[in-house]
C-alpha cells in the first residue's frame, strides 16, 4: 500500500467535515485565471478528498478528476454527491497514465501533485496533463518550497534533489522543492507564466 493510500484511508469523516467547513471557498489565483480564460471543463489532478473539486464546482466549472489513491477518489465522490454535484467522471489513476481522451478539458488544475513526485516522473506527468487539455488550454500547477517541517523529518535527498522519507509520519512520501530554475525545466519548453510566488511556493500556468 502506498503512502497516499494509507493516508487517505486513515482520514475520518469528521476530519473531512471539519476541513470542508474551514476551507477558504473564495476566489483564488487558480479560479481567477480560469474565469478570465472562460474555461468550462476542468480536471482536478490529484483531487485528494475532493475539497478543491467542490470549490471548482461551486464556481460553475464542469469538474472531473483523478487521484492515485482509490480511497481519495471515494472521499471525493462522496463529498461531491453530498453537495449535489456529479461525481461519475472521477477515477483512480496515475498522473503518468490518466486515461482521459486527448484534449477533453479546457484546463487542468494540479495542486500539490507534481512536487510529491520524483522530478523525473513529474516531467513525464506534465506531458500527460498537457495531453488531456485542448490546444490553447492550460495546465495550472502549484509547487511548494521546502520549509522547517520538511527539513526536520528524517529523509534522504536523491541526486535529482528529491526528498525521500523512509520513516516517521511521512514514511514513503516523496517531495521535490522547486526553484524558479526548475520551474522552467518542469515547463519543458512550454510557454508558461508564474501567477504567484511567495515563501510557500509557486503557482504556474502552462499553455497546452
């Protein structure tokens, strides 16, 4: 069982409810960008428990999504269904092989996904995310910088700069902190813009 399967299976319904109640559902950088581009069909890549899928749905987007963990997809479907939104198109899949048709979305939102993959896999995942977006659409990505918590948990660093956690609460998790230079590498010759940058990380828009 992977780190993400274990993590989502361990989450209680009460914790999800509290998370939803406290989550900021106001317009953010992702939503603002999608609205300016008149996006309609949006994929939530690495949807987790579905909280951001719910936010996208509340702003009127037609939302599909996937997560590598079956348990996360089950949580997403339950949350959306309970809130009165369709959830049939959500599924378990890897970002390396998503399975949606070519060009079927106006945009993909990948929050906290690529920085939890080894960078070599993340580069391949970007290609797959772009594949499912129509020409002229966008892949929106958030990646984090490292912080005190990441540094304090026991980890090894690979030759590619991936943090590999092999013990403690993050046993089995991968994290790759991104710099401005590596964002250019992640874009892989795609036209891109940095929508925001702060002490926590970056939000990037790649053109498909």
